[in-house]
C-alpha cells in the first residue's frame, strides 16, 4: 500500500484541503465493557461491538484491549481472541492466541490490533474469543476500573 505522507509546513504557507485530509481523523468508534465474560470452547462475541461507516481509501486501526484474560491451569491450553466483521462467523481481521504451560495460571493483558481499509458502507466490528479448556472457569475479567475496550481510529489516507 502506497501511503502519501503529509508535507512539511513552513511559516506563511497556505494550508490546503488536501493537506488537511492527509491527517488522521482520530477516534471513529469506541466501545467499553466492564462486565466479566465467561469463555467457552466455541468462538463467540464477547460483548464488545462497534458499528461505523468508513471513508473509502483511508486506513483504520482497530485495537481491542482486554485487561485480564484468565488463563487455565492445564498444559497446552490456549485462549484465542479474534477481531471479526459482522459476527463471530464473519471475516477474520486479526487473531491473538495465548498458550499455557503446565501449572501456569493467572491473568494476561492482551492487545489485538488490525490496520486496513474497508468498503464505504456501514461496518460492524466484533471482538470474539474462545478457550480450549473450561478448567478453572476461564474468563475475560473486567471491572469499572479495569474496562475492556474496542477502539477504531482513522489513521490517514491509504
């Protein structure tokens, strides 16, 4: 992808619309969740969903942050987190897999990101997850002071 960076500005120069459009437009959509989500062995939506209408030929950065992914206390267990379009069976944008070692348990902070362009039509982004084992009741642990977030940012022209 060919990215055309903005110009260097000098005193007295005229700022054009094209130069303004070369800047990122910042936050496009944001969802937060403060309620725990119990993981299952099936890929399902985690309660974080955003809808936005992208502008054609622009790059978008999607960031999903989970403050505490509880991992299970079994060897070779794993938790898979995915960013998808529309629903848990929709187009996969990005995936993060946490793997466990024997006698390992606790919480991990996880960030899953995707950068790309989208068609200029209403788009739904869904954060989905699953675990390989239900041992130790794995979950996405969230509170008001420890919220999960799904953020979409316009980062500039493609």
